[in-house]
């Protein structure tokens, strides 16, 4: 598709082998090979014609005919070189845009990427990258337009899948959940990937309710089947199972997420909570202690779980210390104060 569009742009009037346009990632190499082959053949024709002319082996009419054929072949080679040069320039613009994006110079990156698609209107990767830049800048319409263009101009399953997933993310951000799920499904249909399953799961979690949480669990499980090492899928699966009080399953998922990555500390907090719910208080202490070694968004909750574990293990002073630390976060203050009261008067737990 890319090279066919360039052919139109440069006004080529000759037919090339359809193999030149196969979408196998070797288009440019094939054309360069074709140029080399044609050039070698042309040079031989020129040499042979010169020799035949000097020896009188050809008539004047034959000479003029062969000379015209040589000129036609020169033009064909010239047009092929235009294709190579056009794609090369488009790729330079793309690489420039990519570099600017990495420097967080998103507006400048977009300008370069738009130049790339002017040269090569079917440049799917350039559209996709421009969509990402627009998304970072908060221009959802610009992002959607470019992601849709990437889909329209590609035959690459991976790019199609990524673009549909990105569209799903935009709609999820806008809380247009039906459209988000529709695009996540199209992403998965194009190429199974954990990101789209995770996106679907997060949409179901946002909708709330046990039935949606169960759908989220199914989506996160599918994500882990695609990528068993996905800590994002594992952590979200742990949270979802925690919500519906499936604590043993939550522990399985949190263990995966606690091994590495950005959810490591939070996953250990989840483990502490799940272990406490199952009465495994020493395990809860171990997990909570691990959580405090990292940066967790659930730090106050972690202190409450440590307090609960220590309370259940009869470690009153440590429990009160933990609950006091938890109470420093206003959101958890009432929970922590209740924990202190129950620690001081265990009979309250039975009321």
C-alpha cells in the first residue's frame, strides 16, 4: 500500500511486478534489488549497442529502436529511485518525530510525523505515533483521528491491534465504556494482547457491581494467559478477587505482582490484607513488612493490616503503633481508631 501510493504521487506509468508491493516488510529492499538488476542489464545493453553500432551489426532503424528502449529503461530506473528516495525521506521524518517524542517535545514531534505522512500517505507507524503525541497533549480528537488513520492505512496486525487498543484507552479515559470495550475487542481480534484485556478489565471495574467485577476477573485472567508475567494484569486480578472476597485467588495473583515492577509494594499490601482475611496473620506481617520497604500508594492501609495482624497475634504494643501510623492518613483515621479500641478492649470485636 505504501509504495503503491508513492507510485501515484510520482506519476509512474509502467507496471512493476506485484511482488514489489507485498506487505512483508521488504518493499524497499526489493525495489533496491530491482534497481540494481535493471541497472546492470541497462549497462550491458548500452555496451552491446555501442559495439554493434561500431561494427555495423545493426541498421540505423534498429539502432534508433534500441536507443529508445534504453531511454525508456533509464526512466523506469529513475522512477524507482524516486520511490526509494521518498520512502527514505518519510522514514527520516518519522525517526525525527520519534526522537522528539522521546524528548517530550510532542508538538514538534507531531509536525515531523505529519510531514512523514504527506510524503508517504500510508505510513501507518507515523499515524500511530502522532496519535500517542496528541494523547499526551490531551487532544483526544487528534489522537483518535490518527489512530483511526493508522488502522485505515495498515495491513499489519500488530499496528492494527495497538491502534484499536489505544482508541479503547481514549474512550475509557472519556468514560465512554461501551466504545472502549468495542475497540478493546477489535484489538484482541486483530492480535491477542494483554493490554486490551487489561483495558477491558479496568472498564468493568470502573462500572462496579459484582457481575462487572467477575467480568473484570475473566479479562485479567485472559491477559495473564497471553502474558503470564504481566504484573499489571496480576495486580488488577488480585484487587478484583479481593473485592469479591476470593482471598485465596487474590493471594495467587498478588504473588505474581509482588515479584517485580511498579506494583510490587502495593501487591504486598494486598497480600497482607488477604492473609489477614484467611487468618494467616504471620504471613500478613511478612507481606506488610515487605510492602513498607517500597513505595506504596496503600501505605496507610498497610499499617492497618500490620496492626490487625499484630493484634491477632497478641502483640498489643506493636499493633497500637501500627494503628497510630495508619491514623496519620485522614482517610484511614476512623478505621485505625477502631483498631486501637479493639486492641485495648478485645470484647468490642464481638459486639
